[in-house]
């Protein structure tokens, strides 16, 4: 296999798009989806109670708060959708998608990053506004933060590839959207 | 990896300290429960090599934490927590561990997208 076809990005010693790199992130996203989905079902009154092993009424206080219902659908529902987007964009594309489908890698990064930021904001709001903590909300926040690091190396490989295409006089946009110009 | 472990431990400790030491609900508690999860989150993201530099704002957060008893009212134990945690965060954050993997030049090699190819 020539360097042009190698799934390992130039200057790297591993392939960030390999399945062994992506599957753990997708599994984490699915676990996050299950946790956030469970909390959303409580917020939608499908369940009458919510599991809370450490903080007494903390989960109820947080999940029933006004902040959790700012948007048309409860915040846990938005989180579940975010995790689902992470899982789907984590699966799409082959093991050289960092250069053949940079757009999906960037969408993947954009889906993972803000979810982590939103999680930290919600973790701050829990005790500051309501003097309460919610165990599964904290677990969801940890999951979303753990996903960021391993997702960003693939984003880095795609951005390096796009820069390389641009430096060679190719169309960065075409490479971004269709993978053309892939070396 | 010292920065990451210390950042996570200090962050979680800051979240728990107001309830454990009995100053929850105070302004000092709000400061620590804002900086705590932020510091822990940044340290957790920085565990991976591609995002290692994300830990660096923890130096600023450590300084803010250490001087917070001067700026807002703190009871004695809250002030002690703030100063110790802040100084530990500042001292530990530069030590992120060795970079073992090659990432093609890192983020400097990824931006700007329209840069000229350098010779060699």
C-alpha cells in the first residue's frame, strides 16, 4: 500500500479513524444515550420516580427544575439526541474517513464538543442554583467529557489533511465535502 | 499526567467541600462549585494527547481560586480550601506528562487551512 492510500495520516503513528479508536466512543455515546434517555422519560412522566443512590431528593430537584424545562423538550431529551448524533456520526464512514469524509468527522467533533461544554454548565448550575446534585446527570456529564479527547484526534487528522490539500493548490471545500483531493 | 489527575481530584474536592465543611449556600461555595467542575472537566479532556493543552486554563482558574478569599467573603475553612486548592492547581497544571504518540505536528499543522506548504 502506498503512502497515498495509507489509512494512517502522514506524520502519525496510528489511525484515529480505525474502528478500535471509534468503537469505544460509540459505545460511550450509546451508554450516554441510555442514561439521558432514562432521565428524559422521567421528565416526560413516563416513570414516576428516578434512581438516586447518593443525593436524596437531588435528582428530582434538578430534573423538575425550571432550568431543565427551558427548551421545548426537557434538557435530558436534548442530551439523548446529542448522544444519538454522536453515535451515528461516530459510525458513518470507513477507516480512512479522516480524508475521504472530512465533513462527517468535523460534524462528529462539533457534536461531541458542545455536548461536553453543556454538561459542565449543567453540573455547575445544579449546586449553585438548586443546592442539589443528581447522580445520573453527573454520570452523563462524565461520559460526554470522556468522549471529547478521543474524538478530537480524528478532527485534528481531518484538519491537517484539508490544510495539506489547500497547500497543494486543491479545493479545500471540495476535499471537505466529497473527499476529493484526498492524497 | 500529574496535571490531569490533580485537576480532576481538586475539581471533585471543590464540588464536595462546601457540603462536607458546612459552608454550602455561601458565595465562597458558589465560586468553588463553579471552578471545581470546570477544572475537573478541563483536566479530564486533557487526558488525551490531542487535547492536552485544554488543561492550561486551569492555571488561571487556580489563581482566581487562590485570590477569591480576598475578593469575596469567605469563612476560615472555605478560605483555606480556596487557597490550598488554587495553589495546588497552579503548581500541578504545567506537568501534563510525556507525549508518546506522533500526531503529524499537532494543531499547529492543522491551521490555517489555506497556509502555504512549508519547504522540507
